[in-house]
C-alpha cells in the first residue's frame, strides 16, 4: 500500500472511530481514496471534526463536485479534502441525497470555499444545501430552468424569446 | 435647548439655543449607493460584474456576478471522447493553454496507468513553464495598466510575443495549442528548438530582472499596492486559495514540489515567498512579487530541462498513446500547478465508454475570486481595481 494511501486510511480510521455507522467503509483505491457519509445529517458535524481535530486537520477543501447517479435516483457531492501544510494527508468524502427534492447540509460555514462550490453544484444539479448563506445560481442566469448537468436534462426551447437549442 | 418643531422632513430639526439663536440641523442623507462595475469595465479583465455597495468612496460590500462566459465545458466533456476534451481545456484559461492540457492529461493518465517517455515529459514541463512565463507577463502587464502604468505592459507583450512564436513553432497555434495529448504530444519539437529556447532564456533573463525592477522599485506602484487587500494565511487556506495567491499570503505551498508530478522532483527550483520586508505579507504587492520572481524560477527549470532532455533520432511523440483511450472504471482527482493556482480535474470513468461519466474542472481563479467579497470590505474603489488585478482572473476559466 503506498504511503499516501496509508495516511488516508489512518485519517479515515480516526473518523470511523468517532462516528461509527454514520460513515461507510473506506474505498482504498489509489487514484482517489474516499469514504461516504451514510447519514447525511451528520455531514456538518463530521466536517467540523475533520477540520479541527489535531489528528486530522483537513484545513483545505480542494474541490467540491456535484454528481448525478440516475440509476440509484440519487444526487451527490464529492469533496476532495487535504491537510495543507500541516499533516499533508488527503481523502475524498461523498455525500448523497435523493434526486427529487433532496438536500445536503451546507459546509460553507466550515470551509469558506464551499460557498461558491455549493452554489455551482446547486446550479448544475439542483440539490439544495440547507443552511447555505446565499444559495443562488452562479453560472447560469437566475431565471434559467432545469439543471444542466443532470443526465436527463432537456434544454429549454426559448429563453426570453431567444431560441436556445441550435 | 428647546425644540421648536420639525419641518420639511423628519430629518430636519429646528432648535433654539441661548434665547435667540435658532439652529436648524439637517441630517445628511447617508444612504448607500449601488455601483455596478462591469461586465464591460476594463479593470475586470473580461466580463465580470461587481455589484458594489458604496458609502462615498468606500466599498461596503462587493458582490461578484459571473457566468457571462459560461460555455458548459463540463457538459461538453460528457459528450466527446477523452482526446476531444483537450482542445476544450485550452479555451478555459486561454492564457495558459499548455498548463491546462497538462493538468487534464495528467488526470486521465493516472486512470490509464501508462508510461510516458522521458523526452515527452521534459518537453511538457518546458512548454508548460514557458507558458507560465507568458501568462505571468500578461498578469503583470495588465496589472500595471490597471494602476496607470503603461510602459511595463509594452515590455511584457514584447517578450510574450517571443514565447508565443516559440510555442507556435512547436505546436502550430499561438494560444489554443492542443499540443499535449493523453499519453504523448501532438508533435515532437522542431529540430532547432533546443537552440532557440536556449537563446530565449539568455535573452529573457535580464529582461525579467528589468521588469522586476521597473515595477517593484516604482514608488507609485508600491504605494498603490502595499498594504492593500491583505489576506491572512489561515483565511486564505480556508478560502481554498492556491498558487501565487496563497504564496503571497506566506504559505509555502507549490504543487510542483508538494505533490510532485511529471519530472518536477528531478528539477531544482525555489518557491518564492514574500519576506515581509518590502511588502506586507498577504497584500497585493506580495502577490505581484511572487509572480515576478516565479518567472525567473521558471527560466531555471527550462534551463535544466534543456540540459537533461534526452535527444533521440526519429523520436515518435505519439508512440505511447493508446489506440483507444478507454480508462478503467474508477475516479480520479488530478491536479497541476497552473500560473493561477491549482487546476484540478475530477474525472469519473465507467470503464466501458470512451467518454467520461463526469468531468469536473476545479478552476483556480473561480476559487480565488470567491474571496472577493471578504477582500473588498472597507476598501476604496480605486483599491478595488488593485485587488481584482492582483487576483489575476481569467474569466474563461472562472466561467468555464
């Protein structure tokens, strides 16, 4: 097992010990080791623990990507976290919610950078981030219909009288 | 003091002091004014709109509005095959196309698990560093223009032209290269490339120093940038800053060294940091200094690459490219140090298709810009221009 993967594993063990069944098993793949938050309601608590615990210190959120899983009728996010300049380990966290009207707690209060990333995920996939300070569309116009990156997205015919599909 | 009454409006009070002196007090209207800056403002470096709530000359809050250049990169990436995405990445950060291609190819190659020939690696690093210099030249030149200095801009663009013609010679295009391919390169470099590169390095070394002195020893420039838009290190990390922005705040972090890829571990270079003597750590001047010094480090990297690049007769730069690019099922977050910070690609492959299931681009400027609201609080409007310039945004990458 490569050193980076071992570090991620050790970090995961600390989280698993604290939260038990709220987090799923560790996926030890080499390109992006991750675990899933089974109980989405605990996500903010887990995030705070990950940021502040002296053994974890995940102070840097590199990326937050929205995801669409049409087969399971789910939406989700993937967060790439890292302890920048402190402990140096990395791990990815996945959180899922239902595809229709699902919501995920916002972690914008934990990492400032999540604010815009979550707005982008909402804009593209349509999951609601509860507790987000300013949940608006960010890249698409505010009166756009539909969520473009969902797999079953159909583009609207006209937008303010302009023909959209070409 | 006796109040006589209220007239005109509730903000006017008429009072009598000492028998016969009547004082009329009027509260001046202190409503905030909304000032919309952009999307066509020259200092926003593209189409960015800042909605500034101002109190006189002071910005109370500035809210960025983006998306004017949104071209659905991520949606397109799900529709075309992997090699077809490479040209799209050029068009994100169009000032550093090579670096974008490099980051994307690195991410896909992690899933493909293929061996890249050493000569290809060195050429990649060389063109990426060359492009980094070109990008920083634009950043510094336009920053100087924002602050009212015209000459450095001309100096920068004169030297950038040399780089663009070198890259055009190698790839056939000036800005949108499609040169770095998954598993290799579109072409090997031309026969005399090494010689011409060495000439360029000799030419540019004193120019980089000159440019450094031209701006950073200019009293007006220093006064406009020193102590403006200070970002403490821990807040910068929390905001997800990366690249010269993060190093400007004094965090010693560079992906080329801290999460090394390609042949960077073999190369020697320094990571410039502000020392706090000349600038205040975390201010606009620090960020500018980091960029100016980084160009000289890039030159050092190019020199080492020129020395170490293996020369091979009849080298085929496309030899390692798989016939059919179909990565194994899995997901990867690959990233590289771009001129503007960490450019990451989160790619999900189902193992069956030649198209990615999901391809998310983590744009460095998008993340850096998200701190704008914090940075702008309580600044003067002209300083706001200095702050946007120091973030060095390329709207093509912010909006994707």
